[in-house]
C-alpha cells in the first residue's frame, strides 16, 4: 500500500471528525523465508466495529500478534490512543487498554468461570504478596475482591452464563468458552478489543447472542476489531471492513464497497491479485 | 464391606476437615512408630526419641514440600535446585554466625541477624538464578536450577574456600569436612548459660528435667521435643501463609501462569515479575527451613545437599498432590515417616526376629539367588545396615511408578481451592439491589 493512499484516507476520516484509536503503519514480519505480514497499514476508528477479513494465510492472526505484543514486528509502527506501542510486551499492551482474545478459546480450564473473570482486572491490590497476606493490608484486598465479584456477576449475566459460574472452565462447551473469553477480556476494562474469530464453532443462536452483545458494548463506547470468515456477519455488523491478502491490506472501506470489489472476490477464489 | 466403600467413608470423614485429617495422620504415624518401638523392645526414652525423630523429619519435609509447592504447585516453576538453595541458606547463616576466632572463622554475628540475612541472601540468589531462565519454558528452568545446585555444592566442598581470606576478611565453608553451626538455640529456654560445656538448668529447665527424670527420659530429649514443638509452630505458620497466598489475587495469577502464561500476559499481568517473586520467595523459605533442619544438629556438610535431597522433596510433594497445601503436609509426613525412616525400622524388626546369615555382598548376588526360588539371600541382603539406602531408593522408585500410574494427582491433588479472598458464591449487595 502506498503512502499516498494512506494519507488520502486519513484526510477523509479527519473530515468526518472521527478519532482514530488504533493506527498500524507498514507492519512487517517474516519467519525465515516466509513473509507472514508484508506491509500492513490501517486505522481503526474509536467506537467502531471493524472487521478484518481475508483468505486463510493472509496474515490476520499474525497481525493481531504483532499489535498485541505476542510477537515482535520486524518493521513498522503501532500506535494506540496516540501512544506508540510498537514492540511492547503483551502485558504492557493490555495495560494500555488494548486486549485480545485468541483464535482457539484459551480458557484457564483448571480454574472456575468466576476465577477466570476475577483474574482479568488490572491493578489488583492483592497481586502484591505482602498485601495478600498481612492482616491489615488485606482488608483493602478483600474490599476490592468484593467489588470485582459484583462486576464478574454482572458480566456473567450480560453473557448469560451465570449458571456455569462455579464450573471449571474446562467443562464448558465450545460456545460457552467463547463467551467466557469475551467476558474475561472485558473484565480488564479495555478501550479496544481484538477478537480473533470469536464466532468460530459457535452455533447460530449463540452467534446471534454474541453479535448482539457486541453492539450493546459498542453503544457503551468499546471499539472492536475482529477477524471473521462469515461474510454475512461481517457485512451486516461492521462499520468498516479491512481485507487482507498475502500479508498486505488489499482494500478497506464500507462493507458495501468491499463486497462489490472484484479484487476481494478474486482473492477469496484463490486467484492472483495484485496488491 | 468392600475396600472402596471403606475408602469412601474414610474420605467422607476425613476429607472435609483438614485439621482432623492432619491430626489423624499424626496419630497414625505416631502409633506405627510406637508399635515399632514396642516390637524392638525400646525403653521409654528410646520410644520417645524415635517419635521425636519421626516428628522432626515429618515437620521438616512437610515445610519443604510447602515451599516447593509454592513454586511448582502454584506457579508451575520447576525448581530442581532446592538442595542448592537450602545449602545457601544454611551456609550463609553458619558463616555469618560463626565466631571470628573459630576455625574456619566467621563473622560473629548474633544468630537472629544471621538467620534473617541468610533468608534474604537465599531469596536474592534464587531470584537471580531464575532470571536467565524465567522467560523460557519450564524445562530450561529445571536444567538451570539443577546445575546451579551442583555448582553451589561443589563450591562449598572445594578446598579453596574451606578456610580462605577474601579482601582481608577471613572466613570459610569448611570444605568437605563441613561447617560447625551455632548450638541449638532452643537450649536457651532450659539453661541459664547454654554455651557452657556443662550448663546449669534455669527454672523451667529444672522443672522439666526433674519431671521426666523418673521416667528415664534424658535432658537432650526434652530439648529435642521442644525443638519439634517450635518446628510444628513454624509449619502451622507456613501452612497458613500458603493458604492465604493460594486464595489471594496473587495466587490467582500464579494459578493462571501455571496453566497458560501467554493468556495471563495477554490479560495485562507481567508474568516475569510474578515468577521471579514467587521463585525468590520459595527459595528464601527453603533457606529458612534448611536452617531449622540443620540447627538442631549443629553441623552442615556439602553431602547433605546432593540433588537427591531435591528429589526427596519432589516425591513428598507428589505423594501429597501438587497445588494443595494440606497435601504437601500429608506428603511430607508420609514421605519422612514411611519412605525415609520406614525402611530402617522394618530392617531392624526383620533382623531382630529372623536370624539371617550369609548375606551376599552385592544386590546382583542377592538377585541371582532368586533363580533358585530362594528369597532368603535377597532378604538377608536387604536387611543389612549398609544396604538400607539402596533399599530406600528401590522403594521410592516403586512408589513413584505406582503414583504416576494410579494417582498422578497424588493423594489430595484433585482438590481445587478457589483462588479468591472472598466467597465467590455470595452476591449479597446485588440481591439487596434487586429487592
């Protein structure tokens, strides 16, 4: 993608008085001889639901990994809320308010659903050993735990999984695990959530529920960027769609425009597409 | 009644109350060794001393298992260098507390100061040792720590450091001959001047000694039991500490690190810091426990800190089940009483009642006779005094294989304590809101 196209687009968005929460510029990552992410640049608007699509191997998950510090980029920049976070460790990224879920739900299976949720909030007083142990300091910990417990129950209700609150997360169904993972990242009180295929393996009823929550949360001010393969879901729910192909951004724009883009179709049909 | 239902009833009665479980275990072990003593015809003094020794070792291994459980059971940090950290604790204390005039000379610090300094040093060294490996997978930490513990042991044994002078300060490890430690500090409770060669008892000492003298119980045994009582108090404190940690938000993070470090990190936890803190804390505790262990004997030697010492603690932990503090105590006590001390008592009972002679010189020789379906040579070999450590190792191996196959979780590892400082089932304020 050329620099010119880029600045043109940001001009456009600035006219619309939109604030950009995440800016990715020329991100690059190679594994040996394979270029997983060649040159990825895109912006995400605050308070939007943005879809990230592309054929398998387009570099979507690697892009997520590079943004969230799971892997270090070989080049490029990531800016979140006007702070450059390129090369941050994943815990530092999360502490900035940018959290992610994983493609395969990674619940902490030995822990109960509630424990999973209580783990997530940042800056817990009881995460310092001495406060967790010393009687005086512990009163503060207990108070905070009570608050978090309330939050956790509210979150369980939002996702309608209260009935499995005390279940080991490993005993949940695939769909419930996806719900748990969403609930858990939200417990970190983020500004933006990256969802890696949140609907994979989820039945249609549950899928509807999840999408419904996504819109509820958007109303509350959260920003979402999510990878998804179901075109209907993307087209019906996203404000903006970014299409990746062979490690680069092929196009981005309104769902309608992307849908009618021939090059997107070609890319999905496995034809050669010039980027 | 089938064994299954007996087991179920026993679990029903014992399983839901940890204090009851631990008391029952202590009584069972005490009963077993009282029986051994009767069978072997011990006097009262001998019986009480046997019980003291078993209680002492059980308490020490229970504490060691608790400390290792913090690292391995809670956080999944595979510390194969426990013996090395124990050695650092004991030797730091010993060198700091040894009188300047002694040979090898020390720093002459008061014992409490030396102990606190030793705990701090062990913790810091533990944190530093873990630093290069903490970002790698668990197996690398295991390799680094086992190598580290051997480096520590060989350094302590090296003649170069036995009695040395660095930057004008003279001190020494005593090398292979070992290091004298301060005398048992518990003596101060019973003697007016514990350092004297023939100390005079104080009021408490006089009362205690004269009370047990008619029973034929020696003064040293009173002191020994007093030390065991102090150990049990330490054990109780450590147990409480571990439960507190396990139920805290800190413990929750450790639990999640053990399961999936990447997820924990993605939720904003600096897992490296948590791991280093936990490792350092566990090592500091091991240093302290090793000090408690060796102070009663008044002597330390590099021989005591071989890697097998680390494996003993791991076996204790595996028996009890990783992750459960109660399990660590059960495992430590069972290991010390049945596996560590048990074989030599069984040997003595067998030797007392079966007159076996002509024991083969080697295990191979003893096993070869099995070809003729004659088990006597093997039995005779096994009950020799010198082969007890071989027998113990065989027993340990068998127990480990059995555990791995039948009870990979150990006795109490299946238990799941909820990592939270509050009862998560309660949602009191919310219900109030609804009303």
